C-alpha cells in the first residue's frame, strides 16, 4: 500500500512598516517529510510468531510510532514488534513526527492453515486494484464461493456458484475505498488474497 501523508503547516508572519522603495525577501524551508515502510506482504502458518519490519526515515524529531491492530503484540510502539498471527490481518504502521505530520503504511499478513494450504493458489484475480468487480481465473471448473471481507473480517459481499466456469466475474458493487480480503473456497479449500478497492 502506498504511504498516506497528513501534515499541517502553520506559517507565522511579521508586520513591518515599509517605505515605497523597500523590498522584502522571504524564504521558507519545509520540514523534512517522514517516510514509512511497514514491510513486504507475507504469508505465514497459522499461529506463527512473526516480527514486523517497520522503518521510518526523515521527519522532524521526536517521532512516535504505533502499529494497529495491536492485539497479541507485546509492544506496538516499536518498529519491529513480534505478533502472533491467527488470521489474515492488515497491519498499519503510523508515524507522527515533532511537527505533527502523520504518515501511515500497511503490510498484509496472510495465514496458511497447513503446509498443504500454503501451496500456490490455483487461481488468479484481476484487476487489482479494482472499483466494483473482480474476475477470478481458475484452473478447473466446479463449485465456488467468493467472499469480500473488510480488514476486520466482516463479510461485505458473498456469492456462490454450484457449477462455475474457468473465468468467474464477482460483482460486489460500490464499497468504500481501501484494502479488502478476497476469500475463495473451491474443492473444500479456502485461500485468501488482498485486493485494493479504489
């Protein structure tokens, strides 16, 4: 995910009494902008203890960092916290610098239920990012269920097919922009992918 940047700059002015021939030159140097990197998306075994790999560069000291959600995280204020992951989760790293500029980045941690479940997915999805629909291109026909979940696991849209072809169009309509999970169940196996909705 691209980092999001929010910063409020306040400029202070001075009042001078100038004659008609006076010239005033002002220059301003903006504060250094912080950049945040929450690390690369990854897949882990269910219940794995992992270390998130956050980085912050630039910005005006002091810089405060926090990860969310912070459940199962002993210290969510450090850049490299350990966390026990039991379900697919989007983690957000937020940095606030000394000028109250806020920068946010995210990392998606997918979860494999078993070694067999961590094999390569037997389908692909496109386009990603998307607006209101996604196409699932599969290697075999048959029963299929597709769910669109928000990042806290709530079902936003779901559709099932008793006999679906190799190319399936999943239309979920307009939903709020952001990161979502696409959960695909076929042949009794469920896999999850991250998608971005614009």
